[in-house]
């Protein structure tokens, strides 16, 4: 079962620097060109499925604007 995750980007801190976009190994982030933050930046967002919650985007973000969540699934072992 593939690992799934998602990110939340804070409009208060995101400056649209695109470091998270270039660092994302799954290539699921882009800038939301349809809106601006209160400071006038286009914030990053997930635009398609495929996030694994690896948190590389959060680590690379110089403004700590990204919170990463990973879906936890329990695997019940079967006895043979």
C-alpha cells in the first residue's frame, strides 16, 4: 500500500520562493497563481495526487511555512 501525505502551506509565511517546488521528488507542488496572500505572494500548494509526506519541502522551506502530514495505516499481520 503506497504511503500518502499532504501539506498545509501557511499564507502568513509563504513567500512563493519555489524552493519546495524544486525540491519535491514527487513533483506535486506548484504556485497557486489564482490567488495572492495578504503580503502579495502566490503561495505554494499541492496541485495533484502523489504526495508521500516525505517532508523534504518542509525541511527546505526557509520560512517554516509548510506543515507535512502523513497518513498512517496499520498493517495487521496474518498468521500462516
